[in-house]
C-alpha cells in the first residue's frame, strides 16, 4: 500500500510538472495575444492558448507522466470538458465581476487541473491489466 501511494505521488508530481508547463504556455499565449490585440475576445485568446497547451499536455503526459500512449481521443475529450469548464468560469467572471482580459483567463485556466488529473489517471491513461 505504501509503495502504491508513493508511486501515485510521483505520478501526480509529474502530472503537475507537465500541467504547469502547459498552463504556462497557455497563459503566455494569452498574455501575448492580449497585449498585441487587446480588442480580441477573451474566448478567442483562451482558445488559442488551450490549443497550444493541449499539444504540450498530450505529449508530456504520454512521455513523462503516465509513460504510456493512453487514448488521445479520451484525453482530448477530457481536455475539451476542462476547456468548457474553463470557459464557464471565464464567462462568469466577465459577466459578474470587473475582472477581464488576461486576468480573467488566468483565473479560469487555474481552476481545471485537479479535475483533469483525476480524469486522466482514471480514464484517458488508465492502466490496462491483461
């Protein structure tokens, strides 16, 4: 049991590392686009960041986190659900607070990682015992 917890903690740490890099890329893209074209919709800027981050996440989780191919379609479904949640938070922030632009995108983006980890671990990159 102790060995399994230790292994799970290492997997979660690798997931956090890959997710941190993907999130940093997402937010960097959002910051650049927001700075260069402030008139762009936060939702379009967020989509651009998401598309870059998704590629980083898929490759990183396959090669580093879970060290298995997993199901790209399942991971994309999970990432898309996370993105929908992200956009729901973004819409709420834009509609009910004074937070907008890059800051709203940043807050929305940081709400999703725990849900994505659980879904990735239990579904998209689940170990198959033969």
